[in-house]
């Protein structure tokens, strides 16, 4: 029987979000209803609100979440009612050419729930990244649920659903940072700081944090950065080269998503070094680089999709590391809030006051 719950809806481009009654259908084949316990306020949700993703308003926002499976539809075997799960927005299909080649983290046919959640008046909602977790409950594809140890705090676990996984994965999976490497991270918000954590976990010898905000650089140091550069007052390319013997970093992770910072990343890497773009650009952005420089500097220019993660492999592993005290996922939680505080959380995000505001239900 369909249920009515409260959720945070973006009604139109740049309009304030509001808490509304939404209808959750019973799960169909391959689907699950999840009772949400916590959901981080991610910059992608703000992009949805601003119309930066598409114009499929109204959106049901929220995607960086954890919760408990309430019910499942026919054919679901990977999770069952009562399982504590982290939601992911790239449920692999197991059948596309990437999956069949043993590279499911690149899955080209990820899937979401087929049914739509609706407003009380019947209007269909577009769930952010196929999840829509700023809600008491949500409907997802069962493959979007990754079972993890229920002993972990929901506010911490949910962060792996997007930003923290994106950053850690950008360092470990995409950048393949290894012991003794020098790493520079440009942009020290939640994703950038997670990349610093990932680089430290991988054994990087030198981790250089770059940002224009001294508060963020201070936080980056607490996350494991060995050096900091304020690019508002210092040329970051020259500073990174100076800190790496004049050569540049082995891996440079761009966590801003702007042409100017990508160009900095490109020139701040060593010859045959790697650039990883994990910051999300907007559609109108263009990049111009001399083709001779791309050829002459060698190395690799990579984009990191969701940290190139495989949720079934990476989520439980990172939860285990957190529980062992080897990484502190709780350090990313700046504040916990209610559903009615999401609009204020967007403002705080814009002002750079938080790593993560987390809605707790």
C-alpha cells in the first residue's frame, strides 16, 4: 500500500526548497523502500535546485544517505527488510560491456527505480541522482542499496554515498596514489578533504592542499595535508613545484570543477604525472590547452566518476577502516539538522562554513 511521508522538494529553478507530503509506492520488481536515517547536504543537490543538472522540476532532493530497508519487491535477493544500507547512485547492471569486461565501476547502464514518487496532487517527482533521500522514506532500485555493518552511525555511513567516496576514490581508485607519492589537491571542500584522506591512506609522502580560504586549509591540515597553499595570494603551480623539488606532484586532484583550476592542476603535475578531475563542471565551461603540452608532458588526464568506486566492494571496506580508527569519517560531519533546515544548509555551504550538514531523521 502506498505511503505518504515528508520530503524536501525543489519546486522550480532557484526557488526555496520546501518540505512537502510525497507518496511512496510499494516496491515493484527489483525495487526497495528504504527508511532514511541520515542524508548529507551535497553540492549536487544545490545544482539540482539551481537548474544546473536539468529542468525536470519538481525534484525530490537528497542522495548521500543511509537507512534501513523497509520492504523489497519481487526478485530482490541482495538485500532484505531490516538491512542497514548506504544508498548509491550508480547501481551496476552486470550486463553492459564495462561490467562484462570486469570493470563494473564504469558500468554504462546503471539503473534506478522504475516507478515514480509523486506529490500529494499526483505530480511526478524527479529524485536527485535517482535517490531522493531528503525524505522519511524513499524508493530506489535494490541495486542502489549496499549493506554495511549496522553498528556505524548513520550520519557517518551516509557520507560514503557521494562526496566522501568521490574524494577517497579519486585518490585511491582513479589517481592510484601509492606509497611515497607526492599529491596536490586543489579545492578543499568535502570532496577535496576526502581526497586528502584517501592520499594519506594510500601512503602518500607529501600531500599539498590548495584553496583560497585559510579556514579550509586549516581543516585540510587536520585531515592529513602536510603542506598548504593559499592560491588567493600565491601562484599554486609555482608553490607546488617548489614543494616537490621543482618537478610538480605525481598526482594532482582537481576538486573544484573550473577551467582555471584544471589548468593549474595540469601544469602543477610532474612529467608523466596524473591529473584527476573530480570537481563537477557546468555545461557551458570550456577548456583550452596547447595540444603540444598535452603530448609533451605525457602522463594521464583522468575524470573520476563517483571515485570510480564499486559500492559493494568499497563501502564495507571503508566502514571497516573507520571502525578500526584508521580513517575518521565523523570528521566530515559539521552539523546535524532536520528536514526543515536544508535551505539554511545550502546558504552555509555557499559561505564555506561547513564540510557537511547532515539531515538526521
